[in-house]
């Protein structure tokens, strides 16, 4: 069984790189990007099984990015991260990915791993 | 003592800022209220009272004159009738009897007796021939043969046919008068019937008059000699003190003075075909006495009314102005509360932003710590040493980031007290923008701060400046859609001012609202939780710092606020703490 490929997109470099490294240590194949443009420029974009996106990013929000990725790679699953617990954001994120797959920073790595597995076995992000 | 009556607003002195200060000058409202209400209530009352006073006095005076006139007129008629009656009786005698018959003493005596019985007052009768000799006489004295030809009255009766004499005492030493009538006999001949009449009946007529005002009714002749006794103007046949009134065919009432300066009402009438003038003299003071009492009551009432009105006006005005003062004080207090609430709301807004900003470095720390744990549990130590050091450095960097954020917040919260100190405007602007940086980033809002090089540090209140800029920047952010542009320029304005312009390219403010945006409670966002106080508080804060704020706006193009701040702000005392006397 090939390892699960995970794409992390967040404008905080230190954060995404660390999460990616920790996921790597747990047997995932994680890669990361800090900007939406660079993410969309990747040619191997559809090789990822699941994308973990920050909701609030400069210029374009995680939700908009999800729309774009979904259009390109229909099979892809999504988990949202946010540093902002506002009601409006939560509702938008929950509607897009399901309440289960909307995580508020800081996150626990085991919870994230659990969610990734659930999302892939389930209909994660396909509500 | 006076202090305890002094209303609370009297010594209130206003020195607060625009929003928090009282809207009224209470002392002026009070004094204007008192003066105007007093004027419109007291002046008409006084005018009315004076008018009433004059009208009443005039009507009382004319009433007195009229009544006197009527009395004089009636009495004259009575006296005239008295004289006419007696003359007619004598006329009747001479018409009814021939000269020969009258020359009989016994017949004349019978006539005297009849006259005495039917008329009264007749003392004697005499027949005088045309030579002035008394032919026949009946009466108490022996006057038979007396020659009257040289006497004045004889001449008069010869000329006029009838004569009524002044009152005189004569032989009898009793005041009486003479009535004489002439009767023609044959060709050019005549005789005279002469009667003496006592004035007793005159006196009785006059004495029975009811005269008010210590009045006096008497008769004088044309020379001013009293013909009847008077109460206070002399006795019979004395000359009266008053001047002889001028002739008038009608009844006349005039006012005059005695030698003592006493005011008199004098009514008189010339009694026709007699030497008599009827006079009725009253003392004006006595007549007016009831009026003086009324007048005293009138003025008393007026005085009491005026005092009452003034007291009521003073009390009411004081009460009302005090109520306004208290209400306004409540308003000022609630504005203070609202201002505080507004401050707390902006702190709350800041807190949300700060929490969000702190979350990111916390997440990094969390992940780094997790990674360190992972590295320690999974791989070999030596290989991971560099990574561990790197992770720990990243943790330290994140802690620094958090510290920077908390410091900024503390810095913002610390300067709430009013203290004037040298501040760098650009630093404050950037500090405030720091809170909005993340939001600007997410919403792609471009923020440009440009400060001229010659901007000195200004002496001002840091906390207030922070609040001013935070309010303005928040407004600008609310007005702009994503991808907007906020430009802040700081320039010198003359020798003593610095001008900060805050320009956004948001939705703009309609012309009609521009004038009102600094008014308290003016808001176009009341339905979405706006209190309408943000800009009015900003306005108040700028003015408290001795500056001024103006605005220009173009719909769909954006809004520009101009904040003019003095280089040196004089510290003002807070309105609620100052109570300067007489200031």
C-alpha cells in the first residue's frame, strides 16, 4: 500500500513545514506550500489524496482554494485549519468540509492523523 | 444662608470636551427665564392696575361732582320756588284787592294773619305810596308814615316792579329779608306792597339737606355775605372766606382750595330774580375717604400679587433649570458610560484580533514541541541534533512574536490615563495599524503611511491619539471592500500644528450625512449594531487635545478625514472635577 500523500497549504512557513515533517514521521508523504499561486502551479497536484488548508490566507481564502483544487482533482479530500474561531468562518468551513473536518489551531497531531484517516475512509469534504 | 438656597447649577462651570460637556448655559437660561417671564406677567398687571386705578378714581370724582350738581340744582329749585311762592302770594293780594281796600289796616291785618297761617314766615305787611311813604302797616313795629323814598330798594321796586332784598337784621335784630311788589293804579300811579319774611324757613330747607363729605349748604349774596348760617364758613351776615363764584345761569360744580390748602368741591347756582347764590361746599378728602380705602386695598392686592408672581417665577424657573441641569448631568454621565463602553468595544475588537494573531505562533510552538518530542522518540539523537536546535530556535522566535503582540496590546492599554507627553505621531499610527495588519493582509488592503521629515514629536495624550486613530482606521476598514487602499499622511501645518489625513477609497459618505457624522447618535448602521458614537467620540477626543477634525467625501470614491493637532496640548482639567467659582 502506497503512503497517503498529504498537501499542506498555510502562509505560516514554520507551521506547515513542521506539521509536514511530523506527518512524514508518521508514515505519510506530506508536502507543503505557503502560497495559493505556487500550489496551483504544481504539476503533481492531483497526486495528493488529501489537502489540509488554512482558511485565512492573504489574497485568497482556503475555501476558494478548495473550489479550485476540487475542480482540478475531484477525488481530493479536504481538512480545514483556522486560527480564527469566528462564527462566520466556522459555518463556512463546516459547510464546505463538514463539522468534523474543521480544526482550530493549535491542533494536536494525533487528532489530525485521525481526521486524515477518517476523511479518506469516509466521505470527508464531500458533504 | 444664601448658600443653602443656591441651586446646584449656579456654580457649574463647563470645561469638558465637545461630547461630554453640558449643552446649556444654565445661569443664562435661568436669568433670561426670570426676566422674560417677569416682564410679560408683571408689566401687564401693573399697567392694568394703573389703568383701573385711573378709571375708578375718575369715575368716583365725576360721580361726586354729579351728585353735588344734582343736589345744588334741586335745592335751587326748592329755594326759587320758595321765593316765587311768596312773591306770587303778594302779587295775588295786589291783584285781588283794590288800593283802597288794602289801605284798611284791619283788612291788611287779616291778610297778614292768613299769610302767616298758609305760608308762614311773614312778619309784617306794609303799603307804600308812590312817594315812598308808608301808608298802612301791620306788624310788630310802629313803622307807619316812614319815608322810604330815598332808599335803594324803593328805587329798584319802582323800576323793576318787584324787589327781593338781601338778608339783614334791621330793628328786630333777627335776620330777615324784604319782598316788595309794585301795583299800578290809574294813569302812572302805583303803590307798593312790602312784606318782611323771616329766613327761618330758608335755614330749615338747607338744614334738612343730606350732604355727604362734611358738606355745608348756605346762601350768600352777590357780595359774598352769608345769608344763612353755615357750619364752617361763617355765621349769618358775615363775609365768607371763599371767593364769590362767577355768574352762570346753570348749576356749576368746581374744585377749590381753602386757605389751609384743603381741597373742596364747590357747587353753586345763582337763584334767579334774587340777590342770592346757593352754595354747597364739601370736603373732597372726606368724600374720597372710601376710595382711599379701596385704593389701599388695590395697591395691597397688587403688591401681594407681584410678590407672589415673582416668588413663583423664581421657584419655577429655578426648579425647571435645575431639572434641565440634572437631566443634562445624567446625559453627560451616560455619555461617559457610553464612551467607556465604546472604548471597551474597541478593546474587545482588538482582543479578537490579538487572539487570532497569537494563535499562529502558538500553533508553531505546539508543532515544534511536538516535533521535538517526535525526534526524541523516533530517530537517532546525533542525526536530529541540528533539527532539535532549529526547532527550539523556532519556538523562541514564536515566543518573541507572541511577546511583541502582547507588548503592543499592553502598550495600548497602559495609556488610558490622561497624561500629556512627547509622542511620535508616526509611531502611534503604525502601532495602531499593527492591530489591523492581519485583517489588511487577508482582505488585501494596501496601507500606506507617509510622514514628512520635519514632523517633530508633539506633546499630546498617547491613549487618546490611539483611540482616535483606531476609530478612524476601523471606520475606514468598514467602508472599504477587499483590495482597498488606506493612506495616512502626516504633514506640518503652519508653525503650531500637525495635520494627519486618513484617506480611504471606500464607499464614501453622502453629502447630506456629512454635516451630521460627528453628532452623537447619528448612525447609518443602527440596525447592525452601530451606536452612532464612534465619530462623535473621536471628535470629542480631538477637541480635548486642542485639535480639530474635518471630513470630505465623494460617494464611491472614498472619504478623507483631516485631523489637525497642536504641537503642544495644554492639559485640561476634566469637566467632572472642576467647579471653579465665578468662572
